[in-house]
């Protein structure tokens, strides 16, 4: 018989499902510094407007069939195999491993509103990405199951509405403050000092400070169950359709089909408590098969698809 785990059991078996609960940071230990304020004080000041420059790729003369651009150095390194369900391996280890390896990640700064309008929620989720453009489809991953749903997920399911905001440099500290383990009923808007702005197709507010925001309608959700411990609900996937875009007028081009990254200045999530800025760029045109073939670049490289080549 499958066992349903209550909140305390969920916390004990999978602390990563409680990132925003009171004891989550102590359990997961994302912060490696005993005194972060001292570490922070020792670092250089924030470069207010670093040059956002385009460079060449590492090897502008790369040719088809060449492989890596490191001269084969990466082939000299061995790999270790990791079984996510190995005996004695905590689920939190998989969480820490994945958030340190799957980087950089977009941070969905999601605002929701309760069904009766009496409560709101604003929180960052780095298990967020776009998966389709027609219609515009986004996915968000929530830790924990339906029974112990975070306010954001509960509001999303109850109302079928949300707003996905992009976090930029000019409000990164405010956005981070909304992940605080504040008691139920405390407003993240007030703690962050950010400003709500009205939307058109949803009742939830967008973040006025955000350069780009997406109004969204929930299409469906899927709950996940632990492989190692049947009955333990570990996450929920939400599929959301974008119903309206909001772009700051100085960041959008005339055709309204591109945002200037030098104005957007997006923040990405790395591992632990580390975040990234987007300050360096390079361009790589997508190669055309016929052009490469006619240029003789694919000679001896056109082969049928088989394993081991």
C-alpha cells in the first residue's frame, strides 16, 4: 500500500522540498560561509556599469569534425558515475548537484493572487523556462506536492493565473528578499519594497520594476513521486501559457520582437547562493548544410547515423 507522507515526514525525507520553510537553509546548507557578512565586506564593490562587450569565439577558425576547441584536453579527464538512488544518498545531494551543474538558470520571479483576493505571493523559482512560442508556453517546477503546496502553487492552482517576471540587476536584492522564510500571511511585496502594477488578462500583479513580464494562465500540472520512497511527493510541474507580454519601452525594439540584453541586465541562478550577471557576449551563426558541403568542409564527414562514431 502506498503511504502518504505528512509535512513533517516530507521535511525529514526531502529537505529540498522545503526551500522556503523555516529550517530549509540550515538543512540544505546552500550558504558555505559561517559569516557571510564578513566575506561580503572583503570583496570588491559592485561594478556599476561594466562594459558589455562582444568578443570572438574561442576558436574563430573552427572547422566541422574538429571537436572541442581545447586541443583534446577534456578527453584526458575521466568521469565518475553517480546513481541518484544509491543507498544512503540523501535526496538533497541530488538537488545540490543539479543546481550546481545545470547553470546558468533563468529565475522565474512569479507573482500570484489568492482566489478571493485576500492574499498575494511573490517568489523566485529557478526551475523555470520557456518551452514553446506558439502558443507561448512556460514551465515552472515547484518543490513538494499538492498537499503541502507553497503559497505560489496554491494560488496558481486556485486561480489558474500568475505573472512571470524577469529579474534584472537593479532589483536583485529585493527579489532575493522574497525568498525569506517569513511566516504565513506576511507580504513579500512589503518586505521587498517592490511595486505591483496592473495586468490585463490576469488579476495577479506584475512587478513594476521588471523590464519584462509575462501574464500567464495555468494549462495543467503534474505531481511527481519519489522513486526511492514511494508515497513521498517531491514536486509539481506547472505548464503555463503566456497571454500577455509587458516590455519596458526603452528595452524593446521598434518591431517589438527583441529585448536589448544590455538594458535587461538579467540575473541568472548558479549553484548554492551564487548568481551571475550577463556581461560578455559572442555570436555564432547557425551553419547551413549545403553551404558547408559546397565549401568542402564536410568532406569525409557525411556518414549515416550509427553508435560509436
